[in-house]
């Protein structure tokens, strides 16, 4: 996408302010067991902790239950396989995985160049555990581990994600490749975005051979591209 001559201000600012700090900070730390357990809303029997490789089948099952299909579950597996995941947390109740959220690497793209960014997707809680604070705890944990140095993008309900510092991305000059309801393409900004500019933030790729998934169990997932019909984002999970 071409936005004018030279590197757009949003990318130039990221180069000056965001990337150097992110590189100095290194990758986000691994989540300790019991992260956010019992804090800020989840039921006492739910623990938020780092996902393990052995959890992937249970994660896929929980994500499919939350969204009512397997598209996001396949996306989770693909992002893991391609090594793009930076944060992956699960909500455990007893021995069961009842929720999952992840952060993966994406890029701001403009004028033939790109710059690192992050995407929060999917966020999923099994239906019987929704609206009980589990999704909120997963989001808080993911954002804490993602760190402050890169912008984090999400497509979802403003009333839910606004609680965590997300704002509409359009005023920063960043747009999504896909049609979304007004205000639903959001960013948790970092200092690198303060100058505005022009850029395009792609979401993680959809599962191969299928259309991008519609909204789902995270209070508004990524919608499919036109001309296919798109159902509106579902209510927040918690």
C-alpha cells in the first residue's frame, strides 16, 4: 500500500521509538504458572497460566466451542506451527482448559515497507464460562506479557476492549485490510504511533483453504472479507 513519498510517519516513528526499545527489551517473558489467578474477576476455581505444547488439542477444542466452528482453532494451530506466537495463555478450571488467548506477530505495511506490530487474536472462553471475568483476565495477562514497546491490534467490540486501553486505530492513520464495523478495528497504542501517519495492519492469516473466520467468542473476532456476508461481532465474553 502506498501512502505517499517516503516512509509514513507512523512507521518512521516506530523505527525511532518502538523497535529499538523492543529490541533492547528482548522477547516477552514466559508467563509464570498461576498468572493473574484470582485477580480482577475470574472465579476462584480458574487459573490463568502459560499454555504448554501439550495443551494444543484442548485449546483447539475450547476455541472451537467458543466460536461455534473450527476456523479459529485451525488458525491457532497454524500460528503456532509458523512460530508467530509471542504470548499464549490458557484459563484452567480443575484439569480442563476453559479459555485461551494469544498474541502473535503481524506487520504495519506501507509504501513497500513494513514494521513490527502485534495482534491479539483469538480470545476465546467456552460458553459456560463466559461473562464471568475469564476473558478479561486472559486479555490482561496477554497485554502484560506483550509489553509496551509495540502496538497491539485487535478487531472486536469497543465496549469490551476499551477497558484495556484499546482505541480506534483509524485516527492513528492505520487501517485494516478487511471491512469492519466503525470503531471495531482497535489498537493499544505505543509511543511509536503518536505521530499518526498511514499504514495498514494485516491480521494473522486465515487457515489455508478457508475464508477468514467471522466474529466469535472473544466479543468480536475478525470478519470475512467482502463480498461474503459478515455476521456482526458477538457480545464480549466477560
